[in-house]
C-alpha cells in the first residue's frame, strides 16, 4: 500500500485519532486494533523520545493523565514506561494495557494500516526524535505507508533532510504561536500534505491546496454534519476520534466503496 496512491481514492480515508479513543484508551495497541476493526484506513498517533532514546507512543509530555504514574516521559526508560498501567484510567477492562513503543506499532500495524506519525516536539533543536522515527520507518520498510506530521516545521524540515521519500504533513491551528501560525512556512518545507484544524477549512481552501498538488487531511472532526461537508469538499483524509461513525457515514453517503 503506497500512501501517495491511496490518498487519491474516491472517498476520504478514515484516520483514527490516537486510535478509537472513544472506545479504548488512546494511543494504545488496544485502541489501534479496535480502529482497524471499525474500518479505519489508518491511525494517527503521537511519538516522543523517552530517557533511553526509544520512540514511544504517547500524546502528553507527562504520564500523569493516561497512566497510573507521575512524571515526564523523558525521565522514564522504555522498560519503566511499559511497567505503567495505561488502560485502567479509561476502563477496568483495559487494565494492564501499556504505552507502546513506535517499533511495536510499526511491526504490528504497519502491514495493514496507514500510519500518521505526529512528532511531539516544540524544540527548534533536535533531541534525536526525527532520526529515530525515520530509522524505524526505514527498518520496517514502511516509507510508502506512513506520513510524518508535526506542528513544528523545524522537525519536519529535519525529516525531509533525512529521507525525502517519506511524506510529511504540516499541522497548524489558529492558536499556535504567531511565528508558526498559518502556512507561510509551506514554500520552505514543501510538505506533501496540509493538516489544518477542520473548522478552519472551506471548499476554496481545499481546492487551492489540491491545485498545488497537496493532500488535505483535517483534524479532529467528530460531528456527522461537519464530516459530510468535508467529504463533499473532497478532502483526502479525515482525522477523527469516531472512525466507526465516519465509516458508517461514508458507506451510506458513498456506497460500494
């Protein structure tokens, strides 16, 4: 499956935001597996480095909200992170679910799902995250099945320098710092995709991006009426917390897919 080809399907791709996070603990293998069962084409996940340089899948810079531990992700080794319970906070049935490494996700899900890997870094200088993610993608032969995204254009620039074959997506929203807001850095980065906050889009913006050869993958849309508008505008993927809802909507609106 080649990301550059499947993005030109007759319908938007279903990208499960942190997995099926309305039905399972976010950014866990349980949430990713469930998203696949619901018909998602791929999953969006968040990656950062821990103390021993391993790439781990977690959104926050601390473990406080989604595990039974306390502290910054970067102060734990991978073994220490995976000893934490990342499921009980959501529901007792997920007790013992752990924070996965990116390597685990790539090996289990890479052969069957697209992966939108968001780099969680706000630093201008690298801590090695980009190099580690690119290495893992290359080692698992998934260069054509991932897209690497970030709000941090410096991180995307580093990915582009490491491997120009890996697609990159520029994330942006109105509440970003002024120097990062909007798309003025786009000509420098030359991203393959734009990942805007869904409610900042209109049909003209989608058409303009497509005219430039860019994919448009808005986040995080969970309302049926808004999903329908995005479908009608021809976006390439919809990042959503509700892959089940979007799947049903797409197969009602656009039958025989």
